[in-house]
């Protein structure tokens, strides 16, 4: 499947990633991903990773570290967030870890649809990775060239 997502990070194969997610926990799957891609609008992606004490908070902050990311997400009509962790990590994710995700979601516009899920990647060790896909559908556009994956 050809996807047009403006990637604000190293090239990432979203199609393969979402095809390989096994529905578990609070899951996003390939169907969620393709539904997101088929909506009208300019798609953007942000990826962050962290291994410190507040892994989820810092991974989100790393993903949206630029002013451009803040503005894109602020104007997004829909956002899809995947929190990826390893079940082999020294300590599992706790409710406290996920509170920042909840705060981040609440901080989005009331008109923004947010879908999120929790995924597994044993290669992450103690790190947490966050993938944020944002859809700009309407008056705001960055005017950037879309990357074809």
C-alpha cells in the first residue's frame, strides 16, 4: 500500500509495523491504520523514544519536541497514538506512566478524534517508543512535500 505521510523523523515503515501488531491489550491494528490513511487531509508522523523514569512522558515529549509538531497536533482533526513497550522490560508500565498520555490526549482540541493503543516490541528492552500520526484536515497545512513510503 502506498502511503503519503510527512515523516518528521528517520524513515519508518508504518505499513509493516501496523500489519505486524497483534491485537492485545488496548490495541491498534492494521484496520485502524488503513482507516486513518483513507481520511482526507495531510498526514504527519512523529516518533519518540525514552528509557528513563518517566518513559511514556519523555517519549511523547521527544516525539513532539519541535514547535512545528506542537502546531500540527494542535490543528489536527484526528490523531492516532501507539505506545510500544517490551513485556521483557525490568519494570512494566504502570498507571502513573500512562497518566501523561491521558493528559496529552485531553490537551488536544475538543474537535480532534484521538485513537490510541498499546503494542509490544521485545527489542525495546526497557525503552518505550511512541508513534503519533496526525491528520490535518482543513484550514491548516504545512505545505511540505509528502514522502512516499
